[in-house]
C-alpha cells in the first residue's frame, strides 16, 4: 500500500493565509463582460434598451 503524507501544520496555515488574504481584482465592467462574451457582435445587442 502507498503511504500518504500530510503537510506540516505550519505549511497548511501559511497556505490558508495566502489563499484567504490574497488580493482579488474587482469584477470586470458590464461592457468588458459583453466584449469577452462577444455580445457586441450580435446586432440586436447593440441597440439601446427601450424605455418602459
């Protein structure tokens, strides 16, 4: 049987600290999301939304 090893407690704590305290970038703007998804290529999506 293969013997499994566990990381040291301090290595796990360091990993969790890096993971939970990592700086995350803010989400992209709506226009950037549309560009990434290619929605500006669809003619209907380029029309301004109608006022209710």
